[in-house]
C-alpha cells in the first residue's frame, strides 16, 4: 500500500467518525503496514486485525495521540513499534507480537492482551488498569512504574484472613480434578506442589486455593493455612477473580460443601 492510498483511507475514516456520508470505516485487516507512519492518526474502531504493523510508528506527536480505542489488532505484528503515550484502551491485541515495542506511558486500560507477545517491550509507566494479561509473554519486558498491575501483597492483605501463623485461604476437593495420590486429605496434613511462577497464567500447576467468597469453590471445602515461611511460593495472577496458587498449605478443617451451584452449606 502506498502512502497516498493509506492517507486516503485515513481521511475517509476521519470523515466516517464525524458522521459524513462520504466517509468510510477504515478496513485495514490483513494489510501490510510495516514501517508505516501512523503517528497522530485517529483509528477509533478501525479494523486492523491481523495487520502487519512491525516497526510502525504510532507514537505521541504534536499533542496528538495515535488513537486506537477499540481497534482490532488480533495477532497483529507490532514488533519494534513506537507507541509512546498512545491510547490503546479497550483494544484487542490478543495474540499480537509487540517484541521490543516502545509503550512508555501508553494507556492500555481494559486492553485485551491475552496471549500477546510483549517480550522485551518497554512498558515503563504504562496504564494497565483492567488489562487482560492472561497468557501474555512478558520475558525481559520493562514493567517499572506500571500503573494498574495487581499488587499481590495488597491483594492478600485486603482479601485474606491473617493469623499468627500465616494467611487463611480455602480449597475445594472432589469437584473437577482428582487430587494427586501423594496428597493426604486430612486435618493437619500439609500438601505441596510445584508452582508455575507466571502471574500471567490464571490457572496453572501448584496448590490452587482461593478467598472464601470465590464463586467457583465446589465439592468439599477446606480451610487451609499458608504459613509465613511459605509465602515466597505464592503466585496471585494479574487477572485473578479470587483464585491463586502456592507451593504448600496446611489443611485445617472442612468448613462446608457445595450442595448446588454457588451455594456454600455448613459442614455436618
């Protein structure tokens, strides 16, 4: 695509956004836009799904943002793209490649980043409130100063009961998964498992536990203790809805069971 063809599409899209009959929604899906200068472009609701944006410039310039609110960039390649200060709120970047992308101070609030490759991306100071990071690859990414990422220390303090020995959590048995044979399910027993350390994974190996009000506790519900010395093994996913995992817990007592969906009954 030539620069003139791209500019014609952007001009028509701008008119479409303003409600002019002569305008057309930008349809740039599957388009090769590698190296394109889109700085300051208004791409609200543009379809950029599977577009190649490798090396594209979508950076903050002349007090104008590259506005990609609600844009579709599913599996798009933005490797090395300049996105300084760009507004990417509500964008769908599921499965996209942003290897080495510059996202300093970018607004990624409520963005869909599930499975996105953010390896070596510069996300320092980025706004990530409500962003879906499940399965995202963050190896070597710079997350310093990011806003909106879940703080596991604060989350546990706000959502779990604290005792002299450690934190109290809850675990269910006998519902969806069969417990390992080496776990002894009885009061006072300590059960352990190797923990996947990635907070971008909502569900992974480890002893999966939850806060008491987690709606998906099913089967026999146990009260468990995470001792202070076991806290280094705790992983709270960025997008947790109440579940997390750890390396070891002590089974205290059965506190209830689910007799039907979302109902916690007192144990007999």
